[in-house]
């Protein structure tokens, strides 16, 4: 207990005789009012931050985290490098293969060469379909894109007719070709004449919900032993896919409400027949002239049993892709769900 005299000495910093207090004396007075020390100096030294084991464990965890992070970065760099090498090697391989096919199989606008290329195939499809893209040529020039699209259509029609395939369906997502049906028919006819000369195949061009265009009788008579080839071409777009299926469903629903048909009448055969009449029949082979399988809204009902073919790392319409698709179809096994 600190007395009054000691309190007065501490506050005045003077002895009763007038001498100033020394630092040791002030500390002695102050210790009397301080609580007892809970730990000894030895305990304090053993638990000091500089020598305690807890910061050492934290430092080890920090070092381990940095090490694991570095390992992750190294693994990511290795995976990225391997994947990049694989993609570049695959691209180079396909470029070389495409160049070889281009040199070995070039049609030279001659139907005999195309027939020779497909002669060895065990079977040919009777109906093929292709997916083309208007904007794959030039996104900023609509006129040039449309012209290139029509040129691709003409070449594909000539290859199809020369291979002896009677039905061709061309899908373009925007459906712009249906707006130029007469001009497209004229361009296809001119291309076929450049392939066949005076006796080109007769071509029938149609689009859903539009009047079809059939050629007039040729003024040049065919030889007596010649059979005039014929090609039926159908142009479709995205409006002829899911939208047609929805419209057909609404029609069946209205007929069922009016009790014109019953649920037992709506069968798969009926739906297939109606869709075939509205759009097209199911193709045997679908060819994509792009590196990825992008159907772009192609009519889904007509692709149940269709063989789909595309070439990786290739963009653009090419004869060797068309020919490889026919070879792929000739080797495919049709199990029909078995």
C-alpha cells in the first residue's frame, strides 16, 4: 500500500528534504503499485516471437505454398506446350493430306474423271446434303459473299451430277438462295454446260413453299442410246427446320381438337411423310465443308440415320472433301440402331 508521503514524492519528484528523485527511486516507488509479474523472465524468453515454434511452422507453410504454386505453373506450361505442339502437328498433317488429295484428285471440269474417282466405291448415296455458310467467304462484302456462295453451289451440283447422285439438298442458314431461285438455276445450268458440253443433265431446282423450276426441253437431241441424267436440287434454310416441325405440331393439335384425327393416327411414318412433303426427304450423307460439326439449325428430323462427314482443320468447298465424303460413306456400316 502506497502512503500519502510516497504519493506526494512521486508526483512532485522531490524528497521531503528537497532533493530530486533519482530514476531508481522513481522506479522503486512505481513498482509498489504495479501488479505482480505473471511469468518469469525465463518463460518470457521461451515464448518470445523470435524463438517460438509457431512462426517457424507458418514460414514452412508459406514456403510449401510457393513451391506448390511453382509446380502448378510448370505443369500448366508443359500441358500448354504439348497441346500446342499437337494442334500444330495435326494442322500440318491435314494441310499435307489436303494438298496430296488436291493433286491426285482434281476433276478438271470433266465428268469422266469424277466417274472414274467414284467407280471403285461399293455403293453411292442416292441423296446427299451439304451445309454452306454465306459469311465464310467475306463478312464485309455481301455481294461478293453471295457470288462465291452461288459458285460453290454450282460446283457441288456439277460434282453430284457427274458422280451419278440424283438428289442434292443444299442448306444455307439465312436462306438467301431461295430469294434468287431463277438466277441460281441459270448459274447451275451454265456450270453444267461447261462440264458436259451440249448435253448437260436436266436440273430441277426447288425450295419449300416456293414454285419449283424445271428446265425446258433441250433443243439438241440426245443420241439414241443415251439416257438423259437428271439432278433434283432443293434449297433450304433455318426456317425450314425447327419452325416447320413446330408448325406441323400445331396443325396436328388443331386437327385433334376438331376431332379430325386421333392420337393413334399421329405416327412416325405420318410425321416423316409430312416433313418430306414440306421440306425434303432424309439424306443418306451430310457433308460439312468446315473444321467443326456445326449444323447451324439444320432440320433435325431429317438427320436420324444420316451419315455426317467433315474434315478437321479444313475450311472451304473443295472437290477432295466431296470425294472423301463419298469414300467414307462407302465404307460406313449401316446398323440402323442394332
